[in-house]
């Protein structure tokens, strides 16, 4: 028995109170959990930005992993989601967002790639567990290695949306 466990046991026996003891970092030999890639390149050349690869800015909004990784509890207009350096190449992209938003919730949100942005209003879904994928428009990315973000425009009714993914499909030159 290592010294920390022995100390915790003696403390519990002598005082009747149990102690919370930090684990010995050398004792844990399990591998670190794998991190999800921020961007998954699809067969058609589109980029799939999944919830589990996003960086969440805020303290209320968070990622749930089951049944499918989803960012939930977006109730604060100051919170946001981003995928750092997700867009490897500059160009024009069609933007599809997979989300849920019941009729009792909502608000406008912005999809931004540096200074370029799209403002979107989510369609309502049956409930928080029914997801749809909606095209919110086309965005022009001016630089390689650009970060994509989702932000609230400011007014949220109850909660904004639950987000599963954003898909960016390259648009051929000459098309809108």
C-alpha cells in the first residue's frame, strides 16, 4: 500500500472522516484518452467539423458524448464554439449545420471564418433530441488554416441550439 493510501486509511480510522487523496500519477499506467480530430475530410472533399473536436468558450455550454457527441446548454449569448484552424484551404464553402432547436427556444447565430460571416436563424425541430441538417449559406474563406466559429447574435430564447456538427463543402469557382 502506498503512503497516500495508508495515510487516508489511518485518517479515516482515527477521526471517522474520510479524506480525498490525489492519485499517484506514477501508479496509473493507462493510456491517455484519444482526442477526436477537429476536422474529418469526407470522400467528396467536404470538411466535417464534429462537436467533439470543437473548442467551447464559456462555462455553461458543454459537450455530452452519448448517444452522439453534442454541444448542449447554449443559454448564454457570450458563449461560443470554434474549430481552430479547421479550414485548411482558402475558398468558397457551402455551410450546413446539424442541430436541434424546439419551438420554445432559439435565436439567431453567426457562422464566422475570420471577418466573413453568415447570420442564420434555426428552423424549429420537434424537441432537443430531434436533429436536422440545414444549409445556412455560403462563406468565403480568405486564408489557409482559418478558424471557424459559431456565436450568438445576442438574444437567446431559453437556449439557442444543440450542435452536432458543421459541414463545409467547397463551392466550385463561378458558382454561388
